[in-house]
């Protein structure tokens, strides 16, 4: 299917001009976004995604987004998107100066673009370690911003190694996250994910797995700071632990290769994948 686009109050053709060349999201990456899976024509966990969109926008200093407008745009896009599997909501600072500073807040006019298109969901994941790190003390740590150049570089290196995701440490050497996913380590009979203080994104799928797993009696929790050093991946390679990735499009994807070494999916990881799929089937906006 082709991509369906909404911008400035109406559906647009893929070739239509959408934003000005001085849009701050284009010139300096001054924007935030959300990606949702789409099932049966409905954006999954939209309420949670919009809550995070607002949190990211305020954290970046963009001001309060009009979530009613966002919902209207989502409805209009999905009404004609057919078999779309992915929805993307992008909100930028709108027209601005050529530098990093912004216009006066009274002069700001946010840009909102909503897209729907196809998605491929893999049942497992292949990861590679890369030499770059997440800065857990960054001004935008934990915000889902459009400034994704670091991820582009890291993911390209992972693809060069034959993987589909790069896994990064943070500046103090703790396991952090993937370029577009959260990570869970299965060891000692439980699933453990890095804490938000590591600098990782507060992923919606991560959040739901923690909630649903706890409610269903699955041993899944957030790690203590320093509990998961980056070297825990050596345990995964050695077969003494397992790894899974979580994300809005991949959902729960047990890892079957690390740094070109085949590894086994863990039993808890596979159980978490089944658990998540069952819950998705019950409620599309949990």
C-alpha cells in the first residue's frame, strides 16, 4: 500500500509540499514523534502514545500539543489507510530561525503531520553491539525526538554486521536500549529491563509488558541502577542468559543472534511474546 498523509487539516498526496524549508523540525530536528502499530484499522495503545507525545513535547519546550487535533488526524488517516500496519505522528516547532534558537513562543506555530503505511513484524531479532553510547544526562534523554541521526548511524552499522538492531550502552557502561527498541535480559529465572535512569526511552511496549507480566504472575521487573552492565551481553552469547527486544512495531521479539553468534530464545522471552499477543487481542487501547 502507499503511504497516507495528513497535514494542515487535510489528507495530502505523497507528492504534495507539506512543510516550509524553515520548519524547525527540518532545519535542526526540533520535533517529537510517536509510532503506533495498527490492528484492524485502529492505532494500538493510542492513549498511551499521545500521553508520551505530550510529555516529549513539553520536555523539548514545544508547548502543549493539541491532542484533539491529533486524534482527528489519526481518525482521518486510518479511515482510508486500508491495511496499514504502522502509524506515525510527528509534531515540530514549526517555522523558525535557521539556528537552534526558537522564535518567541507567541509566534510559534507547530507543524503536525500524521502518516500511515505498511509494517513488517518479525517474530525474532538479531542484534549487534556498536561502539557508540547513549548519554543518560542529555538534555533530551528519555524524550522521543526527531533527532535520530545517532540511531541512523548505529543501525547502519548493525545492518553491516548482518543484524536488524543495534544495542547500546550508556556513558557509565550499563546496558541501555536499542536504536528503536527497549531490551530485556532473561537470567536467574526472571526478565529484567534497564531502568529509565539509564537513559532509555520509556517504551510503551516495555511499559505494557511490565504491567501485564506482573498482573499475570510473570517474573518481570525494572533493574536497579548498575544491575545490568553492558557486558551482560557476553552472558547471552555464552548461553547463560537470553535477550529480547520490545517495540511498537516489533512488539516482543526474542533475540536469536548477537554479534553474528546464534543464540537461543529464552523460555520466559517466548512466554512474554505469547502473553503480549494475547493481551493485544483483548484490548487495542489498554
